[in-house]
């Protein structure tokens, strides 16, 4: 699986520039996740934001059959925190500030939805996320941070993702979407799971997966209005993680579970809202319990 990242990067590098010719902007996708909207503990997978600029040759409510006819230019930031941000705790996971930029393509292969992409991931104090979080804690009179010397070091890394989903329509409003996924680069993992979506407003949308929670956010939205309800679960087997280095104070937990539920609300073609909650099981063996994080999206286009 270690060959996955350079292979996907090579394909994107060869095909991406040519495919970009004649493309137009089709939509914007975004999702903000923070445990402030979940269990409120300010720890572990504490916060992330993903923003996607989706461009392509056109959109008729379904993925095209040709790779790079729809391209997702993705920007992502994340903070992974120890149990206590004041630096206490000998068995705490290291603090990680993360910023990533990437290129992903989404297409259909027969009955299957395929997503391939690569990201350049910047880690460590160079991202300035620890400084920004410390400033915010001072601003709101939150506990003082003390993660100096306990951070993932500065680095620039390549990470690639491949996902294959099988959308199954169970009636006019219900979609069952089992999927498998593999990642290589900053984390080496395989994943399998499924999502259930109930509501017509997601039928003509381009569904993109948030890396942290697994929630499906919409990169292209249909023109209808109404509600859609989502449930999802997946299992992950992870062999290696830059964020939990071997020999560190925290020991990687190789098996992980994510459980999620949420609701999409679309008031019209220019206005939409999403809230979801996700249970994340323990990511390292010294972690005493799982956590709950909340995800938000509010979209208004003028």
C-alpha cells in the first residue's frame, strides 16, 4: 500500500493539467468539525476544516464516467491535541498542527462511485496552529496552553486516498452507500463502512467524504429544497500514523470505529445547512474513552 501515494500522484500530475482546460466552477463544499459542538472536551481530534472548490466540464446530477471531468481542489486544516493542552499527562498523544492542499477527482465506473486524490500535508509548528490556538485561549480566558516540545515536528508529506462506493437506491428517497477506502502517506490504513441517506435533496449532489469524521458533505448541491437525514458507520485498520509515532508516549490503536448521524437542510439553490455528530473510538491504547465531535456547514451564495 505504500506505493499508492506516488501512483495516484503520478496519475493526477499527468492528467490534471490537461483536464483543467475548459472547466468551470461547479460548486463549493465545506465542513467544519470541532468537539466544542460535541462533548466539549477540547482534546484529541479537536478541530478540523475542509474546503473544496469543485470544477469540471459540467454536471447533470451524476458523476461523469471520465476521470478529471470533475476535479476537487481541496484545502484542509486540522488540530490534533493531547488530553490536556497544558502539557500534563505522561501518556498523552503529541500535539499536531496540520495544513493540506490537494487535488481529487470523482467519477463513475459502471455502478460504482470512484474518488482518487493526493494531498501535500504540512505538519508541525510551521503551520502556526499552536500559536493561533494559544492566542484564542488567551482571548477567551481558556486554560493556558503548554505543548512546546510535545508536537509533531515540521515536515512536508505526500498523502493519497482511494475510495470506491456502491450507491444503491432503495426507493425514491433512500440511498444506501457502502464503501471501501485506502490511504497511504501520513497514515497507512484501509477502511470499510456504509452510509444511509434519506431525502431527495442529496440525489443530484456530488458527495465528498470528510477525512476526520467520515461525514458526506456536498461539493455540488442540487436545486431542490427540504431535509435529508444521514447515518453512517465504518471500521478502520491502521498500520502506521505520523501522528502517533512508534516509540512515542502514546501507542497506536490499530482498530478504530466511527459512528455518525446528521441532517442536511436546503432552503433553496443558494442556501443550505448541515449539522452532524460523530463518535470516534480510541485512537491510542492509553486513551481512556472515545470522543464525540460535531460538524457544521452553513452555505449562502449571492
